[in-house]
C-alpha cells in the first residue's frame, strides 16, 4: 500500500482556505471608534444569537463565523475576565490580555485539532480618551493585530473596510455620524447597488465613555431609527457580563 505525502505547507494552506471560506459566508461586522466610545455594528438576522457582547466592565467582543464556535470562546473569555477580576483587581482585566489568550487558543486549535475554528474575533477595550482605546483583531489561525481606528471582518470585509477607511472622520465623529457610516458600509458588500438595511436586521452596541464602569450597552431598533435620522438615543438595555 502506498501513502501519498502532503507537505506541512499544503496542510496549513488547506486549513486556512477552509476557515476563510466559512468566515466569508457570513455577514460583516464593523467596529469603529467615535468621539465618545467604540461602536459595534453587524447585520444579524437573529434577534437572540448575538455577534456582539460584553466581556467585562470596559471590554467588548465581536465575532463572525460559526456561532457555536465563537460563543464557546465568548463564554470562556467572560469566565477568565471574572476570575481575574475577582482574584486580583478589576483594573487587572485588560483587552490585550484577553486577545492574547484568544490568539493562543485559536493558534493551538488551528495547528493541532482535526478542524480549525471558522471564526474571526475583535476584542475592544475602552480607554479614558480615544488615544487609549484598543481594538484587537484575532484571526482563525491565532494571528492578532492591533487595529487603528476601525476593524472589519467577515463577509465582504475588504469592500466594507475600504468604504469605512475612505469615509472615516479623522479624530472621531459623533455617534450618529459613525453609525450612519457603519450601516452604509455594511450595505456595500457587493458590486451591485448599495443595500439599504432595515433597522430590524441590525445588531448595534457601544462602549460608552460616559459610563463610569459598565460601558457596554446595546442600542435597540427603536432607538436606531432616531439615530439614523435626526433624533437622539432612546431606550437602552444592559446585558450582564456572565
């Protein structure tokens, strides 16, 4: 019996192609800094299967890909953050540390498990000023990058990211302006006419610099209608970290 030889490079390439195809099948998620915080926006057909979630006081998580895989990672991140905050101090929980743990986990899965995770993540930490905000993007193979101002992942990430980069306001914009940019970008995920996304299909949340500790809040559809036109933020909902 003869056995064919497959080089390690080819194995890693096949794994990467498999993961990228799975991630590209979903809709994009956009993360953008604005003057008073960090905005997260995604096109999500389900009102209960969240792509965007709170991790800790001033840290949030966004993901694309297979829901069960990134939900396992989200839950592990919440447990890690809670344990570290309880064992030491709440200020010892950082976005950079969480991003490092996620990168190590995904890197190990990519090289050692039979199937790589079909996920891509963003961990964002809110600072006291825009200059101190941190946005980390972690890919399926454990690569981690610190993004400057915004991050886009999943779906037609290249097209959406190009639009955001061309239309961002240097130094940050208002929440309303940043939200309009994010929604416009999400609708430009193909080569045809831009799509107008209904607010009911959007999942939006922010890390709000005006909050003393728990900075994460979701923006419901009823408030999105006002924000995308001329109104102000309406009702808010909070979500527990665990």
